[in-house]
C-alpha cells in the first residue's frame, strides 16, 4: 500500500543552500532513489542527483540519508517509519556542485598518487605466477565500487579540510594494502603508506568499514595489516635487519 512521506532535501550550490520540504508518494518496494526520481518528475524537475545503475554497482548515488552516508539506490524506504521525516543531503566531505551532486575529484587525485603494480625486474608478464591464496586475499578489496562513502565518512578528512592533502583516505590506503599483499609487487608500499599517504592519521575508528556497501572489512583486513607491517619494519630488529640485507627492489 502506498503512503505519503515527508522528505527534506538539500537544494543549493557551492555558494549557498538550504533544506527544502516535500510531501511525496511512496509505493511498496521502493528505494530512496525512486523517491528522488518522483520528486524530479512531479515537483522539482531541476533537482540534481548523480546515479547510473540503480543496482548498487556503479557507486554514483552516494549521499547522506538522515545523516548516514548511504547509496540512494540501495536504501529501502521500508527501513523508515511511515511518519518519519527523511532528510537527504549531499556527501559532506566533498564540495557541492549542485543539490545532491558533489565534486569527488579529491578521490581521483589520490588514486593518481599511488604508483601502479610494479612487477620485479626480469619477469615478463607471461611468467607471472602466484598462489590461489594470494589471489583470494586481494579479491575482497577489488569488490570496491568507488562510491567514496568511506572517504566521505572518515573523520580525518570529514572534519578537517586541512588533512586532505596528506591523507589518501581508507579507499586508497586499501589500494596500497592490496598492492603490498601482492606477492609479485616489488615497490616499497609500507614506507609510502606511512610517509606519503597518511596511514598514521588513521586511528582505526572503523567508520569507513561500517558504511561500505560492499561490506569490505577495510579496517581489519587492509588498514590494520598495513599498520602492523609498518610497525614490524620500524621496530622489529629481525625485520629491520632483513630489510637492510634483502631490501626489495623499487
Ligand atoms: Fe565504497 Fe567500500 Fe569502495 Fe569505500 S571501499 S569506496 S565504501 S565500496
Ligand atoms: Fe578513518 Fe577508517 Fe581509519 S574511518 S580513521 S580510515 S579506520
Ligand atoms: Fe549505481 Fe546507486 S545508482 S550505485
């Protein structure tokens, strides 16, 4: 059975904006993105929202619903009470372009700063071999749909614009971890993670993991192992000596 819901949607641009109230029809089985589309169709034709797949796979429709970072297309209306006012706002960490659309280029900048897979010298592509267990370890990280909800949520940049320059954010620290765990990658990822990409800023609050729509254990499986590798390298005398003697090529 359908009902009428109260929505408060942030409207504005980079200079100013405010929450605008709407009463809108909701039908059984709908998600928040359906309601935003109904608003566009019936009451606010110029309401800006970014989306593509409506299936939780393109990572475009990230926003905040009642203050919680979520995908608009994967948030069912049935999780809310019928008399609840539902507030939809753009991701807070990135600059607003218009309405619910933010400029996420911070993330592309961070992605470009991470050197690509670096195979060992003298091994041709057709000669790469690795164990299934190593393949599986990085498989989890490759489920990332680049929705940037984790990047938006991490307090290191959410409340501190000044940290953006020196902190890659959970998504890209996870990318570094993926490369570090790759048995054929010969680059020095632990040193770079700590000194160039701000791994030390992460104090494992796990907020990134909580909002990940792909349920990737970002903190437990990527960030904490990276921190352990950094600590091992710095403080374990055996590892320290091993690194001195058998330093991996760059
Ligand atoms: Fe989104 Fe999860 Fe990827 Fe972060 S790790 S960008 S939350 S899919
Ligand atoms: Fe931020 Fe996730 Fe670390 S939320 S502080 S990157 S555990
Ligand atoms: Fe693609 Fe929501 S529209 S993830």
